[in-house]
C-alpha cells in the first residue's frame, strides 16, 4: 500500500473498531443498568432488541449517505450522532432514555461501518494492496469482540454503569477527530434524493430479520412471526412500487445487478449463518457452570483464532489462489471444521469445545473476509456505499437465520429460570445433543456455500474463456 492508502486504511480500522464498543459490551451493561433504573423484564427485552432493530433500519440509509454526501462528511455526521446517543444513554433516568440512546448509538455505529467499508474500497480498489487492506479491516471485528466484552465487564466491577456510555461518547469524539484529520476531503457530492425507498427497504429487512430470530423460540404460526413477515412483505411491495414510479429513487438494486455479485452476497449470508460463538458461549456457561464473564474469557482463544483467520489465513489464501478460489476452499474447510462437534458430551472437557471454536472461528472469519473483499471489489465506483449496505444486509439476514436454525436447540435446552445451577443432567444431555446437531447443520450450510462459490468460479472461468466480440 502507498502511504496515503495505509493512513486511510488504519484510520478506517480505528473508526470501525471504536464503533463496535456498543454491540461488544452491551451484554454486560444491561444488568447493572436495569437494576439501577428499576427496569422490568419487558423493558429489559426491549433494551436488548433496540440495537439490532435500529441497526437494521439504518442499513440502507447508511448506504446512501457516503456516496451522496462524501464519505468523510458522512463519517463526521455519524460520529456526532454516536456522541449524542452515548450522552443520552449515560444521563438517562428511564427506559425511554435508554432506548433512545441505544437506538441512536446503534444506528450511527452501523452507518460508520458501512460508510467506512465503502471508502476503503474506493481507497484501495485492487491488487495486493486491496488484499492487505481488507484483511486488516476484517481483523478489526474479532479483535474488538476479544477485548471489549472483557474490558466492559471488568470496568463494571469497579465503577458505575454510566461510565461505560461516557467512554462511548469519548470514542465518538475520537472517531470525529480521526475522520476530520486523517481522511482526505472529498469533492464528490450528489443530491441526497428521497428517503422513502431506503426507509421502506430498512423496514423490509428489519421485519424479516426479527421474524427469523423469533423462530428460535416461537412457532412459525405465532402472531409475532406472522406479523413480522407480513410487515416485511408489505414494505417490500411498497418500496418496489415507489421505485417503479420514481425514476430517481434513492434505493435501487442496480449496484447488485450482476448475478455473480448476488451469489457472493449469498455466500456472505451463509458464512454469517454458521457463526456459532454465541451458542458456544452459552454452552460453556451451562455445561461447565461458568459466569458470563468467565465464559467471555474462555472464548478468548476462539476470538483470537478469528483474528488470525481474518488477517493471516485470508491473506495467504488470496495470494495463493485468488479471492474466488480462496473463498471456495475456505468454505470447504469450514464445513469439515464443524464435524468435531459430533463428539460433544456433557462430560467433554471445556478445552475441547474451546479448541473447536478457535478452529471454525478462524476459518469462518477468513472465508468472510475473502468474500467481503470480493464483494466490494465488484462494486461500481460510485456505489460502494450501496454495495456495502447490501453486504451488511446479507450478513444480518444470515445472522438472524442462524438464530432460528442453530440457536434453537441450544437455547431451548437451557431455557430455565434458575440459571446454570437449575439445569438438570437431562438438560445437559439435551444441550450436548444440540451442539452435535448444530455441527451437522453448520457443516451442510458451509457445504452449500462451497457449492455457491463453485458456481461463481465456473461462471468466471467460462466468461474468461469466451471470445470478446
């Protein structure tokens, strides 16, 4: 990379890393916050739901602002919203204040991530520098989840919970400073256009993802699932009608009109679907009677494996085979890495489960990093933000579907009021059986991803062999 490319890449990695403070530390923040403010169970559930809802709603709007306002300006605006949201949360005295603060933090955090990825593609569009930049960027996510949960939990042991969002506000200030002084001023600016279609697209995605998540603990015919899918369908139809009638609709599918790009986005969704670290963490708590903090510490090797996979395994694979073939081979390796879960029993040592998680997390993050680089490498130059939004949407749908497909067997096995100590031996057997089942399902899903990428490789090879007219 050139010095300018390296400077911008590092700046964007710091910006995205700081934006992950919210999602990486929220789990530990909720309990002391709820106790201090006297929140009931329903309010706590709303607080836990708000970040994902706000993020999903903001995805397609975020995909527009970087391309239209300029990436540097968009990052500064988003950092301002992040600061305001953190301040509202730190000073809140009711559930409403918490929800507004968390919602604003989460919406602006996803905006920072989407805009940053779009700018990264424009800064380092191809070549070896592209590989280096995207593997460095991919390393940020597992590194944040390796550090921030443990730091947040440790901080809450010695100080009031309000200091945590106060630190988020300081992070927002740092993001604004980095964006202002480390990034180049962009002269490119287009009319903002209408916001109806991005909002409707966001509602479509949010309702669908929420319904898929609900399937982990509700029947398909339950009102919350059915209503969510109905809202999603209605919003999708409304969005399509507005797009058809308006020649200047802000939201459009043109940036992903390529069949190859759509297949790659399917691959992104499939890799996100088999993200099992949350369920491994739950299993560690209940199988080995660990606290949430102890489970977070126990999962550190898996997060470290993901860091290694994102930077070193992905980079080596792309240099050796190219991004398309690298993604294909990594998906195949990911599928086989799930099979050791078939040996899980309630008596299996904790180190075995942690070791398996370290391997499949590394391979999964490597595959996701390769796919992200390939997806963004195919983005039109003037629509990198839009493609970044579609990539985030594919990842979100994959994650939501993963809750329904892989989370059900684990969550239902430990759904007891008394916590770890109230789990019977029969439930531990059920939990181990759930992990074995998840290993088989995740293997098959990863194999489906391998098939998708095999189709992409063959299409690309056929196109290269075709004579140019």
